[in-house]
C-alpha cells in the first residue's frame, strides 16, 4: 500500500515537472524538391550514382566593354546570343558565341546611336528586338538583323492609362514577341496591325512578370503561375506544384525591380520540360508531373548570393545551363555544367544561424563556398516573416537545437540575448580571428574595444549603422544630446506653421531611432537600466513627437518590423521631407555609403549639414554580429567569421558600413570617385501636390569623407541590440507618446519588465 | 497460482501500456531533470547545489514563486467553496440540474486562444469594460497592465474551472444515499447539521481528488496569461511558468532543472500533507 502511495506521488511530481518545463518546438521543415532523382534529359545532383554528379559553376568571361546585358538566349543552331550595352559610350552590341562562351563575336548595332534602350529580347533565329524608352502608349522597337542593322517599328500599347510602356520582353521558340506593360497586362506583338495585343485571358489577375519556356508562357501573379500556349493564346492546365512555389514564398511573385526577376524559366531538353531558377537553385519540372526536381542547390553556387538578381536563363543541352545575373550592379554570365564525377554534395557542413534574412550573409556564404568547395554552409533564418513565428518561438527552437547538440556553428547575434549566451559559455572567444583580420586589413579600433568583454571578444559586428541628424548648422549642433535636439525642435516649431520633423516618424520609428542613439549609456554597473537615462530618453521622445503629433503618416516601422527589408538592413533617415520643405530637419539611422552619398547629394537642394546624433554617447548600431559556438565546428566557423569580416564581403556599398578598415577605405575612395556619378545617377520624386524634385548624385569631397571617417573612428559603444529589451521599451513608450500612460508609469513599467528580464539571467 | 495472484497479474498487464508511456515520457525525463539540476547548463560540469542557490536567490524566481503561491492560496479556497456551494444548490434541483451542469462546463470547452480573444475584447484599453466605464463617466483602466491583472487572472481561473469542480462535487453528493438524509431529518437534524455531519464526511474521498485536480489546474492558467501579456506580463501575474519558459529560451537549463525540482518538492510536500491529513481524518471518522 505504501509503495503504491509513493509511486502515485512520484507520478504527480513527474506530471508537474512536465507541465513546468514547457514544451520544446520542432525545427521548421522546408519543402524542396528532392535532389537525386534523375529528370528526363537533364541531370540532377547525385544522378551520377554513389553520391556522384552535380552541376559545377563556371563564370564565362564576357567582352571587356560589355556592361549591362539586356537579353540573352539560345538560338536554334545552339549559338548563344546576347544584347549588351557598352560600358563607355552606351552603344549596343549583339554578342554571339558558338563555343559555349569561350569566344564572342561582337556585332555593333547600327542606326540607334544615342538612343536609350529599356529592354531587349533575342529571337531563336538570331534577330534581336531592342525596345526604346518612349513616351505615350507606344513601343518603339528596333529589330536588329545578323549584320547589326536596326529597323525601327512602332507598336501601339493598350491605352488604359495615359503613359503606358513596355516593362519586359521575350520571344517564344516560334519567334513571336511578347511583352508586359505597366499595367501588368501580358501582350503579344501583332506586326500586321502594329500593336501589342492582349491575347491571354488573365481574368483580372495582376501579373507581376512572365517567363517563356518554348511555346509556354508562365505568367507569375501573387497567388501562383498561370500557363498559356503562346501560339494559340489559350490557358493551359494549371500546375499545382508551380502555384505552390509562390504560395510558399511570396517573394518569388514580387517584381518591383526594373530589370530581372526573382525567378526565370526556360524550355528543358525533354518534351514538356521546364527549367526554372530562383534563389534556392536550379530546378526541373515536367508539366503534369508530381515533383519539382532540384538540379542544383543555390547555396553551393553564386546564385545564393544575397544581391543576385536573375536576368536570363538558357538551357543549351542536358549538361549545360547558362544564367545571366546582375550581382550588385555587375552583370555576370554563369555556365552550369554537369560533372558526373564530382561529389553530389560537400563532405563537411557548418550551420550559420541568424534571426533575420540578410543578403550580405548570403553573399558571405557564397564566397565561402567558392573558397571551400568541400564545405557546405547551411544558412538558417529564425524569422522569415512568411509564418507566424515570434521572436520567442525562434529563440526557443534555437535553444532546443543547441541543447540537443544540433546548434549552429556560427551565430549572427543581431537581436539575440548575446550577453546571456556569453555568460552561459555558449560562445567561444574569437579574439584570434579579430586580431588576424585587424593585422591584415584593419578594423575600426573603437568598435573592437567596444566588443571586448573581460579581455575577450565573443561577438563582433561585420557592419554598423549610425544615428545621424541632418539640417541647418544649429540643428546639427543641437544633436549633440537628445535634450538639445528636443529643445531645438520645439524652438523651430515656434517659428513655423509647417512641420518640423519628418512625417514618417511615427511613435515606433521615433522611439527606435532615439533608442539606438541613446541606449548605449543606459546599463548600470549593477546590470539594470538607469532610471534617469530612461526617463530623459522618454521625455525627449515625447517632446519631439508632440511637436508634429497630428500630422503623422502610418508608422514606417509598423510596416517593416525590425528594419530589415528583403534581406537589406534599411536605415530610417529619410530626407525627402527636408527637400520638400515639409520638415526642418531629418534624423534616423544612416545605413550605408550609398545612403550617405544620397544624403550629401541632396544638399544641392537643401544646403544642409549633418552630424552624429547624441554625439556624447559615440554609439553605433552593430549589424551582423558574429559569434562562434563552443560546441560547433570551431575552426571552420572561425574561418567563416574571418571571411564575413574580410574586405571581400565588406565591399558592398549597401547594407551597413564595414567595420573592416580596408573595405571602409575602399568605399570611401569609391565615394570620392563614384560609379553612381559616372552612371549619371539621379534621384527624382514628386510630392503630394505633384511638384517634382530631382538632384544628381555627386561625389563626396575628401573633406566629407574625412569627416565621416572621423565619425566612424570616434565610435565607442554599441547600442543595446537585445530585441526583447527593445520590444519592451517600444511597447510601453508607444503608450506614453500617444498619451495613454504618464511618464512615471511608463518608466516604472519598463524598469519592472526589463529588470525582471535581466534578473532572470542574473 | 491463486485467483488473487492471477487477478494482480491481469491488472498489471492492463496498466502496462500506459505505465510504459508514463515511464518514458515523464518518469525517466524527471530523473534526467534531477540529474541536470546538479550540472552546469553548458559543458555539463558538476555544479553541486550551485544551481539551487542561484534559483533561490534569483529575484525573478522569487517574484514568480510568490505570485504563484498567492494565486493558489486565493484561487483554491475560492474555487472549492464556490463550486461546492453551487453543487449543493444543484443537488436539490432535479429538474434543471443537467442544463446547469452543461452550462457550467461550457467554459472548459472553449479553447485558450478564444478565451484570450475575449480577454482582449473585454480588458483592452479600448475594450468593452472601459467602454462601459466611460458610459458611466468613470475613468477607464489598463486592466492587464496594472494590479488588476491579477484579479483578471483569478476570475479567468474560477470561470474556467468552476463547472468542472461542480460536476465533480455533484458526483460525490449524488453518491450519498438519500436514506441517510431522511434518517437525519427524522432525528431532527437541520440543514447545517446535515451538511457538517452527513454531507461533508461522505464527500471526503472525492474532495481529496478535487483539491488535487484544482491545484494542478491552477498551473494551466499560465496559457492565458502568456497569450495575452507575453513573456513579461504585469508583475502580479508573472508566474513560475513564465520563468521556466524564459529560462528555456535563454538556455538556462541548469536553473530551470533546479527550479523544477524545487517546485516538485513543494508540490509533493503539499500532496503528502494533504494525504496525511485526509488519512488522519478517515481514522477519526472510523473511530
């Protein structure tokens, strides 16, 4: 009897433990086509048998003067053809190669000198259609023959809107020309009637872009892909698997860029076969089939790089696929050749984990794969935005994996509780990696020192953002402290009937901007939040918000979450209101050299100046903070971190300023003699009243570069980047700014919650 | 082989499948939790009682333990008293008893997510309750971010579990033979005497089960608190499960294991004491 009682007691205890311990969550699976099975004709990974066989990448050299590639395709005789723009004089060439890109024959296009070509297409018999930029509802098309002579024809476009233009063009295999207009209508050229005509029934669907695979048109819309017969114009049976691609990743349907697309299509080598390429890899699908088969994994190729925009795809034969991409403004042609002897997958693997999608991280992975073809880098993002996974969910899954010994090797700690991970011994000391990069290429000294903890470095940012203030000299000077800035804004409001601060500074964006500028000085030595610092921050935020509280547009941050949009860390500095005259100043996070150049270029209209916001603190916003886990493959992981911090990854002019000094210096040099200026880049926009504003991008002066370098070198402390704390501050601060809660209660609520959070980990 | 041994063996065989499940999913993991409570979170080095010391001196744990204890001490007597009262009323109500029983059980059938939605509609700053207060020219409150949050949590727990306890009490009450009440009535016992000398002693066995179940159910209220207010709610509704949940996210498995063992020890002590007092009560009744 006694044994039974004790047994029952044990059961109760176990039940309580189970209830208290919470539930672990399984890691998220991902639906992909299965590599390994062999498609008709085209080879897939592992089709060589015994884990052998895969498509290997080879970059094809294009003629030196070839800049933008407007069109690319395979001709009926197997020749590869492209339409290229000359880098220098902006003339155009038709390039042809009958030896898979080893040599190119250049045929200059005659008769269109000085004219701007928007889009182009190559027909199967070798003619090229060059579509000019034209006003009104028409398309001026130059048909270029084998000798390069252009004959221009004008086709009418549907006139549903005042200004209609072509925004994409392609030929089918029978030589019919198709285009899409500004309204998303897919059109077929009717040469006899001199018009582009709507021959496909899209049933009111907004088509974002299209692709052609032989005689099948694939029109991509928000909910799937609609197939049409290009010759007859009739709608073909829907393909559920293709629709699923869009349903699973809405990003594949969006096409907000001028050129290229997130997914390309081409005819396969077998009947009914379609080859498609997207950021996940190269795939093959047979119409009516039951599987989309992966031919090549993008993460093992350059295609996985975050800044890749797909331009053209051509399937030469079962072993050779050609893809043209735009890689950060540079056009590249890749050949993918099947090698039956290559291992189907690398032997070693490391996992890189980040909360948010990052194009720069993708680029680093691609570079790493190129340098280490024997190592597969698995890139995982905790918050994809495509599901309802919260920050807590993502961190719980990560914790489960780490505890189960399946944790990542490299952690990108942006927004994560890095302090807690360091304290628990999860992160390894990476001082040796930082020292090595510092010796070879240099790193910004303030950021290096700011990353030290007890003499060691556990996490180090590859990039950083800055909080800046822009306006007249007095306004910039006032930005030395938040108090000064708030006073200046109040003063400016007194002498003005219009707005003072930018309209997009809703409660959340404003709180976040000021948080990044100020939070570096909040933590006390007792590991709690300084009450006075928090009170001052909130008071300033309220004072600034109230100045123009009634004229706020929908909050920018509410729409963009944490500030990372499509893998790009976007800044919040927006000078358009300052240019328009609807604000007296601008402030926010300056994300990169590209934005710096735009800001300085806009001074042609505003005569403004800028400076660091809250300069007393000398803080920066760390981005891509990398750490290596103790339990992972440390040496390989450190190699990856080294590459992430290196100048190769750091050469991007967007997505944060590089911490790497060499990369920083190179970007400074680029800003003084900018590619954007050479390309006559300009910025144009209209305000609500229809008034146009425009300015040309200008080179930075050496003085401006020197000033910015001095700012970067003065940085000392990272802003608090723990998203749990940030969310608490934003949640409560929002109520205060909107007048739903008084200052004392807000400070009290934040302190209680944050200190509770900190106490849990003490 | 005797008949009794055969019966015992058959009994064990019937119990075996579920026992195996309990062993695999609860008992063995619990032993592992005990083991981990003496180890460091990462690396697995021996930590002695260090984790227990950390937990017991942790401000967050102490706040959560205090809140949980306060919640149990307030809710348990309130729920048991109210449900017993309603069950007693229903005991004499034969005609509509079934309808009332179903009505009281309805909250149990409502998923936590729906309850949370109701909370938000009711207790939000712009919610119905504040709307009502404005109608009567009273100032609204932020119910979930002030001390009132605790009251909301208590209300939710009582509302959800009341019907269940009423049904359990009723089953006990209806098991008492009518003849006993009739005999007491003949002997001149009033309603109060009948309750204390007939009803209460006869529902003692079922009362033990109800107390234990209500106690265990009080831990489930975390779901609603978490869904409405997240990981860091108003501090009066910051419960032990919040700490455990957050420790898990932050990889503090060492503290989590030690905390769980401490919690189990307290629960075990409570159950043992209750059992002992019940046993003693039974002996007194038999004497």
